[in-house]
C-alpha cells in the first residue's frame, strides 16, 4: 500500500468484498459502481473514489471485473497475510467467534482460547483448545502472537488488558463494553456492539 487508507474506507471495502464474493458465487463476471452503491445505499461516486485507491480501473459501459476487483481488495487490505490471534474468554461470545470459520478468509487465524474457568480449561471449541490464562505469556512467545481478541466480562476487562500488555500483546480487538487504558505502543480496536445497535435502531 502506498498510502494509508482510513478506517471508514476499509470498512466499505470489506463490504464491497462481501458483494463481490456473492457475485462470484452467482457466476457474474462484471459489476458497476452503481450496483454496489445501490446495495449499500451510498453514492456511486463514493464507490468509484474508494476503488480508485486500489489502482483498479473499470471498463467503459461494462464495469469492473468482479474477480480482479476482489483480488485487488484482498491485496490492498492484506487478506493473504495470515495473522495469528488468541481469544481471551471462552464464554458465549468468545466461543461464537472461535466457531466463525470465515475469519480465515480474511487472514485471521485463531489459534486458541484462554479462560480462568476450570470447567472450560482443557476443552475444545471448533478444534481450538481452551488454555488456562496463566499459560498465556509462554504461549504468546512460543507462537509469536501479538493479537488478542478480548471477550471477558466487563469487570475483568482492564485487569486482563494489563495482563495482555505484560505478555507482549500489541493489538487488542476489544469486545468488552470498556474503554481500555493501555500504553501508546499497544493498539486497541473497540467493537462497540451496543453502539452499533443503537445507531441501527435510533430512528425506529
């Protein structure tokens, strides 16, 4: 990538990718910016502007070649570069994420889960073992992991984030309803489930 792409554009590109995957499944060869825009209820000029960042040019009166555009998005966003991660918390949400096999299509490889519950430790979720949280620092180093997906209850979130930082985790995908306090060299992406829900239902 020759330039930094904003979070909003990345989000739209992943939605384009989903549409393109569906078109490939339906054996459709071409797609236009207007078709994409209509499906997402956005302006087609925005779609063209986003796609221009990929250095992918369409064909006049035909549109974009679906397979080529999908490949361009994957290359630009690094889908093919595998990133290994641990899930912290083997409850309902953590287990659901572990069962979501489509993560691998986007380059995210979940290696294992961690918990403090003795009844869960040693079990497996989608062929991924649940380890005692005390094993985390050793396994982070052994497997060269720098991404953690945090799904623990709110009251444990900050303490667990501190533990992850001390274990040399550099990226935290935070599914807890907590704003984490971490050092500047650690990046946190907050998955605000309730905020997204309220945006969706605000005008209902």
